[in-house]
């Protein structure tokens, strides 16, 4: 009985993440790659994504602190982060990366800080 309840909660959470725009069809394709020979595939990929996200955010934060700002380095970091987000189906993160890169192209340092605040809040909401 508890196992059925857990599966129901997971299904509801998954649906909610799609409904709120956090995930897209790429995540479904990722799920389709999971099978009996690798039953934890999605969990492992998502765990790697979160580890990479922490690394990217740290690198971005460090680059934002340097003066003068290296806009090409920031753009490169965001390009990598966007690619990682796209591959896992993290739609909202991908969208925020696109916004961040537009701030980079406009050399808008204020926009970077807004992005980081918005992104960090989005990630925190996933764990609440």
C-alpha cells in the first residue's frame, strides 16, 4: 500500500513539474531510455545534472565577481549550462539561460544578478 502511495506522489510531482514548465518532452525521452538493465538511469542523469549545475553556478558566480567582467567567459559558461539543461529537459533552466545570455550579449551585469536570483529560487522550489 505504501509503495502505491509513493508511486502516486511521484507521478503527481512529475505532472506538476511539467505543468509548471520546469520540464519538457526531452525529459520524457530520457525516461524512455531507462529499462530493466539500468533501472536508475534517470535518477543518475538527474543527479549528474544537479552536480554540474552547482559547478556551473559556482563558476558563474566567480566570473561575476571579477572586474572587469569577462563577458565572453560568462557567455561560454552559460552556453554549456544551457546545453546541459536542454539535454535533460530542464525547460525552465534552459529559458533562464537564454535570458542570461541576452544580458551577456548586452553586457548587462545587473541582468546577471537577476538571473542568478531567479534561477536559485527556481531550484529551491523544486526541493520544497
